[in-house]
C-alpha cells in the first residue's frame, strides 16, 4: 500500500506538466495551423476570384488586388459562357458530356461490383479466394497497358459489326467500368464479408432463391458501401483526362477536363474561360464532397491502394 | 459542416461499422477473416454453384475483355512495330533506352518517386498528429482534404497561374517581387536588364558613364554654374508614372550649382539632341550626388517636377553631378518557376549526363502543387490509423512515466508504421502514373523537360493516329514498375 502513492505521484505530475505544456503550445499550434489552412485555401480562392473578374483584368493585375477593388467582381464570364448554349465543345456541352460518361460508368460499376462481391462472399464455388486475389492484383494495373489494345479491339469490333465504339461515349464508358471494377469489387467484398452468414442461411432454409436473397437481404444492407463506391467512382471518372483524350480526343463532344486542357496552349488569353470552366468542373465534386463527405472518406480509406 | 463533423471528426464510427477495409488493417479485409467466419469453401448444389457464378459473370467478362486480355496484348505489341503487324524483337525497348527524350522521363519519374511520397506522408503525419490537439480539427481537415475532389487538370491549371512568370499574374512571383523590391527598391528609371541594357544607354547630352552603374556630368562645374543633362531612351510610360512636366531651363545663382535633367527627345524635333523645345520634358525624382574631384560626396539633391535641381552652399573647386545608380536599378522581373532549368549544377557534364542528372525547376513546382492536392489524403488515412491505435498502450506508456516524445517515437510510430507504408505505396503508384499534372501545368517550352513515362506513352501512342510499338513498350515498363506495389498489396491482403 505504501508503494501506491509513490507510483501515482510521478504520473500525476507528468499529466499536469503535459496538460500545461499542451495548453501553452495549443495557441501556438492554432496559429501555425491557421496559417497552413489559409495557404491551403488560397489557390481555390484565387481561382474563384479570377473566374469572377472580367477578362481584361487578368493580365493587368493579380487577382489578390481585388481585395482593394471588390467592385470588379461580376458573373460576366459565367453568363458569357452559358449564353453560348449547347454549342459543340462549349462549356455546357462539355458538362453534359461529362455527365453522360460519368453517371452510367458509375452506376454500372456499383451494380456489377455488388453482384460480383455477392458471388465472392456468399457463392458456393471453389477458387473464390484466388479470384479475389486476382481482383486485388488488378487494383494497381495502370490504364496505359490497356489503352491501345482496347482501341484495336473496338476497331476490330467495328469492322465486324459496323459499330465502332472508338470515339463514342459508349466506348469510353466500357473502358471506365473495366478500370473501376477491381476497386468496386474489392470494396464491396470487404463490406459484404461483415454480414453474418446466418442472415442468408435463414432465407435459404425458407427456400428463397439466390436472386431473392441478394435483392432482399444483401442489397439493402450493402447500400452504405455502395454509396461510398458510387461517390468515389463518380469523382474518379469525372476527373479523368487521359482516358477521355484517348477515346474522345477527336470527338467534338468532350468532357470538361478536355475542355479545360484545350485552352492550355493559349493560356493567358483564355484564362477567363479556363478559370470559369474549372469552377464549373469542380462544383459538382464539391457538392458531392460536402453533402456526402462521410461516404467519400470511407471510399478514400478503402481505396488507399488504387 | 455538419456532415464534415461526422466524417472527418475523430472516431470514424461508421468506418468500423461499415467494415470497409481501413488501412490500419481491419481484419475484414484479409482472407484470414474469411477462414474464421467459417463460410463454406465450396459444395452446395450444382444449380446453386452455377447461380452464384452468374452473379460474377458480368464482372468476369468485363475484366477479361477490357483489362486482362489487353494486358497480354500490350506485352505482345511491345515487340511488334507501330502498326502491330511485324515482329521487331526488343527494338522498341532499345529505342526507349537510347532516346534522350524518353530517358528524361525515367529521370522525372525517379524525381517524383524519391521526393513526393515521402514528403506527402510526412506532411500527412504532421497534420494528422497536430490536428488531434486543436479544437477546430474538423474545419482544418476539411480545408486540407478538399482539393482531392478537384481534377488534377483543374488543380494544375490553378497552380500554373500561381507560378506564372509575370508578377501581375503569378502570386509567387508577386510575393518574391514585393520582398525583393523592399530589400532593393527599383529606381524610377529602371534599365531593361533582360535586354542587357545598362544606365550608359541613357547618356545623351553632357553625360558619361560613372562609377558602378551611375551616370555623371561629362564636364566639371563650379559654384554659380548651371548644368544641363540630357537622357535618351526614357519611355513614355515612365514619364506618366513619374509625372514629368515641361523642362524649365535652370537659372544660375551664386554659391550654388543648379541644373536640369531632361528627356533629350522632343516629339516635335525627333532628331535634334542637346536642345530644349516647348515639348521637352524634365525628369523628376532623379537622385543626384555632387561629387568632388576626388570622388567624395559634397551633397545630394533630387530633381523637381520640371527636372530642375540645385546644390546650395557649394565651396570652391570643381565638381561633377552624378545621377545615382539607384535611379536605374531595375525591379524584379519574375522567376520562371515552370521552366526546365536545372536546380542542380550540371553544366560541366556531358549532354547525356546533364539530361539524366538535372532536376528541372518545373518538377519541383509541380511537386508542390501535387502536395497541395494529396496531403489531405495522407492526413485522413494516417488520421484514421491514429484513431484506431490502441489507446491503452499509450496510457500504459504515460503511467510508466514516458514523455510525450518518447511515447510518439516508441509506441505511436511503430504501431502506425503499417499505415505509413500503405500511404507511401499508394503515393508511389500514384506518381509513377502521373500524367494530367504534367500535361496541364508544364508550359510547352518545358514540357519535354518535365515529361514522365505516362506522358511519353500518350505522346508516342496517340499523337497523329495510333502508334502501337513504342507506346506499348513504355506501358509494359510502367506495368513492371507497379508490380512490387501489387505484390505488397497481395501480401497484405493474404495477411
């Protein structure tokens, strides 16, 4: 008993010292991290302001001078771009093309991955572990190794059937789905494996078929994970430039990333278009990010291998 | 921000509930878990087996056709010519390892891999640890994490203006300019250093080059004299900035040297020099020093709006009027951050060695931009690892009297090591494939110096039609480079 106070005393002292030390350093920390946070915000704020300043100011003075002349801010660039309407290659056309690629590519990945994950977790066939490992191996395969053969495949398909998917939105969707699947299956499988088998066994005993079990039991339970996957895949496809350049580079209708890229050769003269287009292109991911951040973070954590 | 609080705040309760594989090594992600849950490894009815394989069929067909088969074809294509019709052996690989413009891409990939993953992991770890101690950690994490949802294209274009050469556009150069001008204020009449101009170019009438960039009167003057000094090559923009007014001839006064500094160019008499016309401007704000014959200073003066000046109380002897060098000091004109110039000294090396050993400045600028994009990812993943640490171990350390630093080094870091490895590996794979940032951020003049394997693959394969051979060989190399990461992932998943 006599040993107890001596054992406790140093730790209590350490805690107090640590606590005081923390309190002291906390205000310093607050300042340091506030500076970091401001630095991190500056590029986004800069882009926003550039997009809100009329074209002529861009090369005259830095965007930060607007703090002294807030009257410069207008929506002129946005109205100019939007008033072009759905002209091919314009910002609205690119926005719809981006959506036309991203929505199907995302939904297909979510559906097909969930089906495959169901089979990998609840299916009764040999070699499921081997197939899962193959999926894990595919996670890091660079798209570069598939681009040319898939283009050749599309052209061969075109010469046989008369429909060549190369240069079409369907063609790029098929490619995006293939490269979204490994991550989708990986994420969904790791989620489904947490569902107790008993839940399915009960249904099986009641004579429910596999489709019924999938639809009634597995699908409703897997919605949160499917949500993470959907958001992650959406942002992945939305932000892609490489695949779009290969498959839609010569198409007049292209996604927003190509729209932005196409002005880089004449950057200074067109920065008002680039900044405004970039704001439009990051708006949808930002909405997704702020409204469904929880799911997105989960997707990112699960995707720490991609 | 309400949602943010739930997701980026401490704990990640949903994460564990969802059973998503956390990099901290949630057991659900490993095959071991599969074995321990005691799921049937096979058996069941034939119909049942077929049924569950049907669920797998769409994914299997898709992956076989659009991923696995193409990988095989790429390997084949890499030893064929650019139309993929005739066999060329290892020719494409020989080209890759002998073409300087492709060898440069290996150097750049190496620069990225050596610098970026480690710096981003360090930043992520620092942020993750520090935010545990502040009250507004959710807001901080949200701000750092946000750029991850922007496309690399948009982010690269933002950073391209931040690093712009012109201080009127680029924020970094504007900051450097402010600092540089504060230390070394530019003169009212700056010379154009980019054109190799010196102050001597301004000397027109009664002036000759003086000491270290200054100008001085060609002839000497004594008390009671007047001096007229004409400068040429002062542009109209400068006149507006300094508010120049019509030159007024100086009037002599006893005991003083008075004079005029003027623009020796009259729009109405463009070829006449050394004369004052009604449209001749005086040059205001010129900083002057009266020099004794031994070169020491006998006083200073500044010209007024009409270009006039006056040195009073001048003693006997002969003097020269000096136009100080600081009048002509040029301001900071911008650093070309996005240029291909090397930050390592390589000029003494051979051309091949130069190509392989130089570190272009544009690479470092892009790495900074990429840190901005990915530090949030590292922070969130490492933060999730931190929250899932066994708090009892940390407590035990504290009870045993360990200092916070000891606890961090001896307990936290070893426990966190697997997460740090995951972040490192993920970031290495990521930068090996880096493409959009280079394409959008490096200007045309330095894109060749900044090019990477992924960009070279694209340029070789898809410029002016499809060219298979060389691009396929580059793709194969890229694939081989990610194999170690693939193996690491498989090891981890197998547990």
